[in-house]
């Protein structure tokens, strides 16, 4: 008979450390990211300029991701993860003292270079979980990291209604800078590398060659992908494009067209986060027991049917109901997609492949970011940047247009999953 200790035996070592440090980051991101577009507007920006700020965020990854994939396979992953945590903490200082939205754009561009850690952390997670426990492992990590963050948007909403958007956001970014520094210190002290670093000194010529090879080798790399992995890559890219177009404008539309206050929007996200956390671990167990593909299909179908309905919402309760559907679908989609990706990527090249396509943890319909993090790889960067830029222009043209794009992207993702995504019969360890 399986006991809780055996069931969650994977929740130790690196998985536990990354869950704890991830909880700190998730708490702060859940305070700040839902309201970042309102901060841009308070500093003189408009919807098109919101798109510009969000479009700049991924661009650093064009340079960093190919190098990060090489470094993840050749140097200490623990040090790499800690370094980028400290770097992120420093970039948040720009937000605290920004006099105009242009400074937010510059900070967003610099922040994009912090993706250096993601291939390393993705490879560590994949190495630290067995194929049979990946679905529940990823789901448990997401739940632990998100548990602390459940109240964050609601608390932040109260802060912003009390202090005002300008002063309140600066306070929130200061908290975020401190939390990232603490998380980086935890990672540096407690993470254990799963593979021996091939070298502690990296020559610039190797990094240059890695950057060149990453882009010149894209066709060859894609040819090595099995059909399921190719389809997952396309679905991940479409998911990030959908978030790039619509993500920043959930809160703007809710505030200007539905009439929700910051506190009310925080309540929406609190209910969504609580429900998502309650469902996510059972969803991970189901993905391990019954396969990944069926839950990916169900989540995409439900997302296609419900997400565009946001533009018809008129009350707080209607918005809460719709975001609850998002919580349930993403509770199933995230662990299932991430586990299937880990199942299909060979262990010895995980760092490079996950630098290219991310961890598979895209949150379709995300209203608290969804345009960055470990799910992003350099394959997604240009589509994401263009989508973010287009999102601002589309919103200025017609406020409903981002959700029309969301409908098209999720519908196409569902079609791709139906025809090309299958569970791996011989999962990589």
C-alpha cells in the first residue's frame, strides 16, 4: 500500500529546494505581474506602449538562451541559477526608481537576460524526477510554489487601492528584489548538481560557437525531434503568442470596460490560484496514471471554448467563473505537457533542447504574466516579441481583438494535438 511518504518521495533534494525558492519568486510575481500594465499606464504609457514594453522582455533570450543551453550542460547548474537570481534582483531596482515608462522598457529588456537560469533548472528537474513521477512531481512543484502566492494578488490589489498604482507598485518591486536575492542564496547553498560540470572555466570562443551553432543547427535539431515533440513545440509557441497578445490586457480590460478595482481583480486571481492549486496535484497523478495526451487535448478544447467569453463578461462573478475554468484547464495542461516534454527529450541533450523550446509549462490564458519564465526557449522568442508588439496595436484598434487571436491560437493548438501528439511509449529517464 502506498503511503504519503512514498507517494511524495520525490519531494526532497533539488525538487524541494527549487520549490521553496520558486515559492518566493512566485509570491512576488503574483503580486507584481497582474498589475504591471497599470503601472506602465500610470507612467504615461498607452496600450501600444504596453505592447512595446512586453515585446522587449524576451529579446535578451535571443543571445542568452543558446549560450544558457551550453552552460547548463558544461558548468555548475547551481551557480548558474543563483547568479541569475542575483542579477534579477538588481534589475528590479530600476522599476523602483523609474520616472517614466521608458525606464520600465529598459528594465524589461535587461530582465530578459535572466533567462540564463531556465535551461539549467529545467534540466535539474527532469534529471531529479523519474518518468513515473514526472506528472505528479511537476504538479507538486507548481502547487508548492503557488501555495504561498494564492493571497498575493489580493494583498497587492489592496496595496494599490490604498497607496495608488505609482507608489504601490514601487513598494511591490522593492519586496520582489529582496525575495529574489533570498531565493538566489537558498539555491546557491542547497542545490546539488545532478551531473558533473565538464569545466569550471568557459572560453568565449566556445560561447560564440554555441551561439552560432544554435541558430545554424535549428533545421538539424528539428529533424531530430519526434513528431510529438515537433507538435508540442508548435503548441508551446502558439501558447506564448496568445499570451503575448492578450496577457497584458486582461487587467486593463477588466478595469476600464468591466469596472473592476485592483482589489476585485486581486480577488479574481486569488480564487483562480486557490482552485488551480487544489486541482493541480490530482491532475498530475491522473496524467501519470492515464497518460499525458488526453489531458492536453481536453485542456486545449475547453480553453478554446471559454477564454474568448471574457469580452462578454459584465460582472465580477462572471469574471471569477471564467477564470476558474482557466485554473482547471491549466492545472491539467501544465503538468501533462511538461511531463510529456521530459518524456521525449533525451537526457544527455536536455539543457540544449530545453534552451530551444523551454520546459513546456506555458499557461494559456495567463492573466499574471505568461510571457516569460522557464517555459520560454529561443524558438519562442521572436514569435512572442512580435505577438506582444501586435497585442498593443490590436487592443488600440479594438479592445476585443486580443481575445479573437486567443481563440484562433488555442483552436489551432487543439487541432495540432489531435493529429500529432501521442504519449511516449519509451519515456526518457
